[in-house]
C-alpha cells in the first residue's frame, strides 16, 4: 500500500465522519470497535479501488469509495446515537443478559435498567425477567428465552416463551403491542396470554381476553380465553382447552411485578394475587367480605411470589384462603385454624 493511498483513505473517512456532526462521546470500548470496523472497510475499499482502476478506470473507483464512506458514516451514527427507550426492567431472576448492536458483547441485565430499541435480551436455563412497557403492560420472559426489541410496541420472539399481561379492564392502547414469531405476528384483544416457540410451530394460550395471530401464510387466526392453539410452520392449526390455573401458567407468577400492600385493603391484595394465579376471589360469607374490605395492610411483600405472599399476609388479618379449582375461597379464621 502506498503512502498516498493511505493518506487519501484517511482523509475520506475523516471528512465523512466530520460531516456527521458532533455527538455524545460513546464508551471507549465502542469507539475501539467502530475504529476496527472502519479500518476493515477502508482496507477493503482500497483493495477494490486498485482493482477497479485497472479494469474500468478512476471514475468507478471514486464512486465506490464514496459508497463505502457513506456506509461507514451511517454505521457510526447508528452505533453512537442513543436509541429510544421503550421499556424498563421490573424484575430479574437468575441469569439474564442484554446486548445492543453487533460490536458489543452480552452484559448482565439488572432490575430497573432501561430497555431500548434494537436491544436483545436473553434468559439462561434458570433465568427469568419481567419488563414494564407503556400502558402498564407487563412482558415476562421464561427460561431460555431470547427477544429483540424492534420498536416501541413491536417485539420479536426468537426462542423460548413470553407472557403478556396488560392489566385488568380494557386493553386501551396496549392493543398496539405486537409479538412477532417465525410463524406469525400476535396481537392481543384482551389482556393475558403466553406464546411459546417450538421446533415446528408456536403455541399460544389465552388466559383472559383474546388474541389474533396473522400467520406467515397470510391467514388470521383467533383464540379466546380458555383456549390454546398450536400453529405449525405449514399453517396447520390445532386447538384445545386450557384453564386459567393450568400448571403451564405457574412460571408467570414467579416474575410477577411487585404489589405494594402498604395502605391497601386485604380485598385489593386478594384481587392482585388471584389474578396472578388465575383464580376468582369468592368470599365464604358477608363477614369475610366485610373484613377483607375493612382491614388495611402495612409492611412489604417484596421478593415473595403471589402464593408465598398469601401464606404470609392472610394469617395476620384474621382471614384464610383455600384454593378450590378456579376459585380462591376466603373465610374468617377460626380458633381451630
């Protein structure tokens, strides 16, 4: 390589990068990755330039150099410009990692960290996580799950399983949330469902509300509460019933967003726990219902699952709970209890 070629290439790159404008200084390790990528692109461009000079002349060589320089400038801006923040990590359990871009490695993901567009998240064999999205939507990731944040309101499921809970009542703006899979794009009409990728298809189970799946073949499938469907890679759909307290839902409550009991009534606490467990609260009599509405709680249940929280809180209130199928029966404790 001649000294002139080297100097000319450096000037091209410097001019293009200057034209991108002054931006926030990126981390040193990212700058090192960018410089390495730029140098590789430049060396490849110089080699192509020499070959083009011999074959078609200087004009084509200059055009190729401009294209390469523009690509380098675009890559640099994409790497150092801050991406849009679209979610927040509400809970992490076990090994969970995040990665942004192609030049950065996987980093541990911590609770309360922001999640940005183009970020990839991955849970390990014992890892799970919960994200808080706009409109009070909870997105939960099971073991061995990978997702990519494509944009605000669009997430790609690459492996594993996710659970979506948009909260009780109408879904409001949360209907805009899309979960893309290799077998189709999911939108929810209601509020609670999970999607799990398999080798030959995607299984979608609806706990509450309804979902719509636009398959890769162009067909639209719908599943309602209490129904699950398996959509294969060939578009074949099979359906079956599933209860809201089926064992397959149990993992979702282990990463349920916390509930602050301090100052809330027992009735409010029971409504939260029952929703997470797929049960309906039923009071044994008016005395139990009145007590649950009257008593206000204090303290914290941070770190407890809904089941553990029930076991810890109710004995302090004079009430007890019993699970009977899809019902959580609440009654006044007796001396025998």
